[in-house]
C-alpha cells in the first residue's frame, strides 16, 4: 500500500492461517520502495486538488499498478522467495481522492466516493498472482465512509480479555481504534483524529523548497517551541469537534490548511522551527483530545499501541507520552513492534489480512468503524490463469 504521505510503496509478506476470531498472521518480510520523485510529485499535486486530465489519471493508474507489482517482486527477490509461493496480493493502491460523507453532485444526488490508483489487473498480470484491490467502495456502497478499514485487523490482533487497548496509526492522517476489554465487534470505536504527519511534511517541503520530504527524527521541530496562539486557532477547526465515526484527508488538512499556518507565521514573524513544533503539538494534542472526549467515555485505556511513520518521530512520541501521563497515568505507550509488527509495516500487513478475508468470502469491514449499514465483503478480485 501507499498512504496519504505518498512516500513510497509498503510491501509486506505475511503468512496467514485460520479464520476469525482465531486467525494467525506472521510478518515474513517487509520493504518500503520509494516512489520516483516525479511520481510522488504527481500524486501529491493531483491529490492536493491540482489541475489534471483524464489522460494523466488513466496513465498514472497503470503506472502505479506496475510500480506496485515491481515492489512485490523486489520484496520477493531480496528475501529469496519465489513469487510462485505467494498465493494472494492485497493492494490498497494510492488514494487520490476520498470523500467519506455524501455531498450533492451534479444536482443529481448526494454521493460519497473514493479513488485509489494502481490497477489490480495490472498487478495480477505482472506478478502472476491473484490480486484483491479497491477495498473501500463496497463499504461506501453500503452507506459507510469506506474508512477506516484497519480496525477489523486491530480487533483481531489486539483484543484482550481484561485490557482496554487503543491502536494509534500515525500516517499522513492519524487514526485510532479503541478496543474495550473483551469487546464484541460492534463495541470497537475507530476514527481519524486529524493530521498525523501531513502538515509537518508539507511545512518541511515548503521550507526546504522541496529538498527535504520530512523532518527526520524531528531535528528541526525539536529546536522550536509550540506557538500557543496559533495552536488554539488551528484547534478551532470544526473537524476536531465532530463526533465519530469520521474520516479526513488532504481535503481538510492539505494545502489550504498548511497555507493558513504559513500566512499566520509570516504575519507574526514565527520561526520555521516554531511552526514545525506547533504542527507536531497539533497532531499530539488532537490525538489526546480525541482519546479523552470520544474514547474514554466508552472504554478504559490501559495501552496505547503506536504504529505508522509518525511512530518514528521522537518529538511526537514524547508529546504523546507526556499528555497521556497527565490524564491516564497508569496507561502505557508501546509501539506495534512490541506486538511483532514493525511500526512502518502495520498498514501493509493489515491489507494482507483484509485480502485473505475477501478471498475466503468473508466480510471485513467493521460497521461500528465505517458507519456502514452492514458487514460487506471488501474489494475486487483479479484472477490469473
Ligand atoms: N525517522 C523519522 N522521523 C520523523 N518522521 C518520520 C520518520 N520516519 C517516518 N516519518 C514520518 O512518517 C511519514 C510516513 O508515514 P507513513 O506511515 O508511511 O504514512 P502514510 O501511511 O500516510 O504513507 C513520513 O512522511 C514522515 O513524516
Ligand atoms: Mg507511507
């Protein structure tokens, strides 16, 4: 898969057996294959609402299919595993657009929609392996938001008889899955909390004139301090007060949102490090607020299990740890690595499991997470001879 950060293709090789609720999944190998620069720029431009053509989208769909297939073949090669031994591919693709809530379209009707590129037929043909793609639309056709889908996997992996656990993934967008002790599926609460790394990355790209894609180990942001007035202003965004289920993306926290920060920074002469630190504080604060407002009333929190690229950001982790300490002193903060899934592999790992469920004809959306009317089988299967 490739997330909203569009940093590259994550490929996970997973050995899966059994069936829910007793499903066994072990990560065998993992790699992130970076996008070529031109591809990343095209994805970010189009996903950011930039001008494009039907031709560009059509070509990009096939190009990404080829790149995703290459990523799988590379992963196999590096680990000396014959692709013939891979039974099934689950490919999330690259999201270019996602609108979870219905809105009026062409004066015809109210619609929600989503578009992931990286065509699964191309992947299946290039690799010779059956491929499941387009996971989100079935859920949306059943009146769900099409996201988040990983909570189904979180539920399988993290459900505990006595502990309340929250899985937190910090990608471009940050999302949480809260699993109360001994939860039934309908008790799982999952939603996007707001920006994860998206605003941070955009600021770094701006200040480095595109030379840096992100603030490695928060070197720049750690040198700054948060700007309280700006932080308050950003926290006033209506998304944060909306009740879950809810999803967000570049549509809310993309270019325009970053532009507001930059404008404010210029007007009040705020240093770049302080703006970055404020963006980090916004991510941490909105995650913690979401836990307090929406999760705690429904579940105790004993463990917060962090994954995603943002889980490699020491400043974010420190802010989260300090905040959690203030309102849940007994709760511990861990990374998914402590559960056998490297931080950066979690999402790709999860889509392998979702594909496995589809292959076996089982529904794998959690209506409590997506808002769908019913459980549905996700995706489209491209078979090979
Ligand atoms: N060492 C690191 N220090 C700080 N941030 C990091 C580090 N490694 C990854 N990241 C952040 O994680 C992002 C990628 O996260 P990822 O989980 O792949 O997001 P997505 O699912 O949106 O693609 C990078 O753009 C960067 O912001
Ligand atoms: Mg990524």
